[in-house]
C-alpha cells in the first residue's frame, strides 16, 4: 500500500503536470515532507516556491492552481495554501485509521519489499590481521551490520564481506620475528602460544624499526611468502587463525555475521588488473611505479595525484587489491550495489578507486559503488579515544566494560525497587543492554560527525539512548501482562479521539517512509531519531490516555496503538541490530 507521503507526492506530480502543461514533468526528489509543526498540518510541500520563480509567477498563485488540480476524493482534507506559497496537507482521520489497521496486520509494518531485488555487497568491519582491531573498526562493524540488515529486510541478496587486511607487509615482519624468537614453531616440535598477537606485533615492529638486518630479512620473507613458500604460507595461515579467533569474540558479542574474504583472496587477480589497465592505456610509468591518473585528483602541492597500482619493487598495494575486489564483485558476484563502510579518512582512496574502475569500464551502467564514511570516536575529553594510561582501548575490554556498567545500573535499580531476579537473568539483561547501548550510541549520531564515547550517556534511561527505547517497549509489554491481553490476537478497529492518540498514530504511519529514506541516504540516525520520537509520543499518549481502564471502543483502539508501537519499535531496533527485552 502506498504511504500517505507517497500518495501525496504522486497527486502533486499529476497536478503540476496539468498546471505546467507538461505531461512528462518529473521532480528530482520528494515533493512533500512531514510538516515541521503540527499547526502546519501533517505534510507540507514547498514545490510552488521552487517552480514559480523561473515561470515568472507568484508562488501563492501557482500553489493555488496546483491545489485546484488535486483529486477531490483524496485521503486528506482540502489542502491549504499558507505563507509565501506552501501547500499544507492534513490527513483524514479515517485514512489514518485504515493505515494503522494495515500496519497492524502486516508483519513488515507497512514497509514494501523491493520491487526488484538486487545483489548488494556490504564491505564492512575489515580489521587488519595481527594488528589491533580499533574503535574505527567497531564503528564500521556496527554501521555496516545495520545497513546489511536494512537491505536484507528490503528483500535484497546481501553479501556481508569482511575485507580483512591479511596480506600486508606486516607478515614478513611477524614471521621473521617468529623465526628468531620461536624457531621451534617452524620445526613443528612444540606448540607455540603467541598469547596476545598484538603484543607480539608490537615487539616485532620495534625490532623492525631498530635493526636494519632484521628489516632486510622481513622484506625477503614477504617476497618468499608471496611466491608461495609452503613453510611461510603455513606460518601465515596460523597467524591469520589466531587473529580470526580474536575478532570472532567481538562479532559474537555484537551478534554480527560476516563472511571473511580478505585481501589475500584477490592476490591471484592483481597482475591481471594491472595488465588490463596497461592494455587500456590507463596505466603510466611514473618514477618507476605504475600509476593511473584521473582528472580531479590533486596532491596538496597542486600536482596531479596518481593512484599507484604497482610499486617500483613490483609489489602491489591497497588500491590494487581494491580494484581487483571491485572488478571481482561486479563480474563474479554480480553485485549491483557495493557499499564500503570505512572512516572518512579513506574517502579520497575510494573516490580514486571508483574513478579508475569507471574509466576501465568495470562499473557497468546501473551498478553503484558507494563509500559510506564515518567520523572519529572521541574520548570525553574531546581527544582521540584512549584508556586512562593513554593506550588504545581493546574492543573486547570496551564491550565488557559497557556490560559491567549496565549490570551495575541494573543491580542498583533492582535493589531500589526491591526486585529479586536470578543472577543469570541479570547477566543476560546486562549483556543485552550494554551491547545495545554501545551500538545505539554510535548509530544515533549522524555518522559523518565525530562522536564522544561516554558510558554514562549511552546507558542513561533518559534521552536518545538504547535503554530509553527498550524501556518504552517493555512498558507496552507491561500493559499486555497487566491486562491479560494477547496482542497477537488483537483485531482492533481504531477510533482516534484524543490529540496524543492522533500524534502517535501519524508518527506510526510514517515508519515505511523513514525506512525508504534510510535506504537512500544510508543514515541510520534517521531511524534512531524516528524511534526516539516514537517512544516519546507513546509515553505522552500513555500519560494522557487510560488504556486498560478505558471504555470500549477506546480500549481496543488504544491497545492497538500500544501494540503497533511495540511492533515498530521491535522491528526498527532489529534493523539497528538491537534485540528487545520483554522486561527490564
Ligand atoms: N582494512 C582496512 C582498514 O583497516 C579497511 C578495509 C576497507 N575495505 C576495503 N575494501 N578497502 O582500514
């Protein structure tokens, strides 16, 4: 079913075509938005203002003419022309009620499936083997998972790819160090426990930076490894396995699914990618390195900025792998949309990779490559997020700390409420709330801005936080328990009377539009904002309107509003990767 916003949008197009006498007139974007203030109605269009100027007409006159062309049997009251030429729409009550009914019985709460399912690749998380998985990777994991969930829900085929850095020069260094400190590892005589691989990496790096002989050995190792030396390949595999185990702990905690397809996967295609770029006349030799220059990219000094695809020593780099990956994803995976979730610092890299791939003809018409950038995570002091002693925070510790603090909050609250709950229940609840709080704190910010990581803020029961949202859901479940109502059997006739009911109802029916918008701009904070307002509007309604104690038909209608609120909260939160709890 068309959402009210879509219906108005289409009516406006038809009316404008009439007014302009142009049967093929089409707008670039939506002609209507939800009204900014309730006095302005429910939806507003300012299209008359945009169109009137070039036509030499007064916006108000054009707005009036457009309104006259709108159908008379529409689901809104006769629209008003306001101010300089806004068109204000107010939905009819019966229409709102019928939409609520539709959402109630639809498991998708009114969100349509994609008419044409696409193959969508989300490239996210992607930490580097043997190096630290840092907060940037945490952001990528949380945002990428959310976008993957969104596209899955819309009915697309989604490939969740973990493009781990498993083929860098760090391996030469690590293996050379391993040979020196743990030679028994290579003879297979003894199991070696490398403990924390990251500490090991730091030691190897120190050695690398301070000893030239070691550096040379490390470089030779890389060459041998890339040539496929079996002993080194075995060592490399072992190191990858160790890292993988570490990463998996984080993914398990976050409940995030990923398919690992690291940089090494594309190794067999690198030479061919370079050969193809040379054959197409795109690659040029510049100071011994093979480079591709595309217009519009300049270095800070103003000179053209190349994308280096093969270094003078013959080695390939990050960009070569990304070109190979892009080509593979389009040609072998059949991807129609490829979404890359990384920090904003890589924007230029992706812009260049996409531009080169475009020139090489690897992005056919209809295929979209999209970089989804995000800002930094800052500490409460506004500086880079670190531990008190100034070290980088281990992600596992960060998540454990969120859970620990959530548990503390829960125990304090339960003690105050004199509630007895089993330790197992408390632990499970703490884990759900702690992890949800971390995810929500990230997703609720516009991803382009930096955000300040604060356990206190993200765990607060008030404000735009996960606990607030979860609590609104729990509140609805409480109504059902108290009244012995089985929501799933509810077949309500809606009968809206009170203003807070109306406000809530109109917000509920906007859910599909919010999801559609999010699929376009890939901004999870839009959904968070919507859910936050939903919780607030529900709470206002529940403070004003008795539900269980109300006489019929209000009782059933209000139970319907409560149920639909819970249903949309649950669905919306699930798209953010946040599971609801029944009590808290
Ligand atoms: N491993 C990279 C990093 O840690 C991120 C990889 C992102 N994906 C890609 N296709 N380049 O920064």
